[in-house]
C-alpha cells in the first residue's frame, strides 16, 4: 500500500492506515524532537503530540511530502515547548542535574591518546547535543533542521515561517556559537577532524 | 597581515560557503583569504568539522511506539496537564502569602500573649500546644467543617468555638492519662458547640445546655453541619472541657491560616508533581 493510499484511508478515519504511517515515521519525528529538546521526556511528548495533531488535522494536509508535514508539526511542537519553558524558567531539579552532569562529564580530559574509541565518540555526540541546547531557540532549531535533518535553506525557511536570508544568518550564527561552545569545553576539535577524515 | 575586516567578513561567510550558498565573488573572497590567513583557514576547517560531526549524529530511535490507540485516553490530549499547570503560579503565590500571613499573625500573637496577663490565657491552651502534633489535624478538620457550615459567623462565636474544641481536644487526649479532671464549670462541650456555631450566639447556647451536654436552644436553628470529627467529639463529651476562656480571635485566625497553609501547600505540591 503506498503512502497516498494510506493517507486517503486515514482521512476517512482508518486508524490502522494512520498507524502504518506512524510506524513509518516515528523514528524520524522522534529524532528531530530529541535533537532539538535534548531530553527524552520532552521529545516523547512532542512526538506524541505530533501524531495526535496530525491525525486530527489530516484534512489540512494538502499533499506534498507527508514526512515534511510531520516534521513541521513536530518542529512547531518543540518551539512551543521551548517557549513554555521560558515562561516557567524554574526547571525541574532533574533537568538541572542533567545539565550539570553533561558539563562535568566533558570537563574530564581524556588521557587516552589512542584511536578514537566508541566512548570518545559517544562523549562528543553528547557534548554537541548539550551545546545545541545553549543556542537561542531560532538558531537551535535552524541548526538542527539544517545539519542534523539535512534540510535545504528553502525548506527550513518555509518550516520556520521566515525567509532564506534569515535562515542563512541564523545558521551561520548558530554554527559559530556552537563551535565556540565546543572549543570552550575541551580538546574536541582533533576528534572532529578525525571524524571528518574517517568520512563518518 | 590582512585588515581585521577581512577576517570578520570571511568568517561570516564560512557557514554559507560550506553549504555552497555563496556568490562567485564571495566564494573567491573566502578562498583568497583563507589561502593567506592561517587563523581563518583553521577556523574554516573547524566549521567544516563541526558540520560534518552534526551530519554524522546518529538517528535516535524512538524509545516506544507512538501508534495511536483506538480510544484515545483523555490525558493523551494533554489538556488537563496544561490547565493544572496554569494554576501553579497562582497557587504558589497564595501559599507564600498564607505562610507570610501566618507567621505575622503568630508573631503578633506571641507578642500579645507575653504582653498580656495570665488571665488572658485559658489553662487549656498550653495543653493544646503540648498536644499540637495530634491535636492539629483534628482542629483543621473541625475548622473546615465550621467554615463550610457557617456562612457568616460572628467572630466571637467562632472564636469561642475554637477555644472549646482546642481545650476539648487537649483534655480528651490528656484525660486518658491524667486522672485529675478539669474543673467542670457548666460549660458547653465540643459536641454541643459545633452545631451552635451556625446560628445561635455562644452565650445562649451555653445557657441552654442540659446536664447530658445536649444543646436544646440551638437545636431549633441547628444547621446541617455534621462535624466530621466524631471520635474527638465523643471523647470530649466524656471529659468535660475547661473552656472558661475569654474570646481570642487571634487564635482562630492562626488556625485558619495554619490550615490554609497546609491545604495550599499540599495543593501546590500536587500540581507541581503533575506538571513535572
Ligand atoms: Zn583571517
């Protein structure tokens, strides 16, 4: 059964058809939410809200890429959540502990000069993820859509209701800022170079 | 050395340059500059590495299935959570205000009672204070019952009532262990006073008490108030309370505020738990 047929059936209220689509896209939707929110619970909430909202608003889907449509919904859900958090800056104790743990983990210099280990790679990914959360919301979301999700400037502009010029400058500032964060948090760049030369 | 403007201009272009989103002029500017400027060359390499690292981030698998159930539970829509969340700031503020008010009144009371003579202090009060851990929950439930039963009680009546219940609690608790009974000076018990609070002035209620401790005068106008503190009241009837206390509205306010602090505090905690 192809995607369009599933969407048509789901529109008529066929929940099984819709759930086939959920199964096809839930990892991509969750991944985007997780990369933006950097927190499992928040990413789960955003993902769940996305599929509920998609099911309820299936009639407003006007064709095109269903995946892009879902990613737009989850991006908006993340935006909303980030905005809500700003209104309620008293984060839970867990979140604060999580941040601190993240920082402490990477302040430990690695004495190991050997080849890149799984552990180092894991730490680097976590450090990048933590760095992403330090960016302003617009830069954070633009950077994830571009560099994690590999979307074009045009797609991002449409998704975030702005123009290509703004996407360009948000991305430029976000990348520069993230680079500063990584440099301030240890000898990471050799790892980055290695990663690049490995073609990973 | 190139002018500082060149470094800044080059760096601003790195991001777009990596994505191949620069004009031909910009492209050649970046390439010419990084060919002669080691700093900017290193920075461009770092920017490239970062983008490569971001692209190499693994896809995080969803930790569970997000398949929609046939009947969506209400909490999946997350409406209740949000409405509860909306109450949180107000609740927190109310709790804080109640605590402040309680502390102020309590401090004022401490000052007043150390200032005033011992005549002002009913003998039961120190006992009540000693019994505080057990007596307070009972007092709060009584207070709630009274608050619900009476629409606009005169402060004096309720104040008297509270003194009665306090001393009743204290004596009933103490009575089990102490064989020395309190002077029974033809005073109303907690049982009789609770319904009376609804309408009858305390004095008339007290006057109409029979030897069995029943209220006759207050019965006619007895409100629907059914005290929720049966055991305490029963015990109080058995051990007549010493309630020759003068009216002390301050004590009542303290108890009301104390109860309010506890109720608001618990509510705030519940909302916070749900919001988390
Ligand atoms: Zn330069």
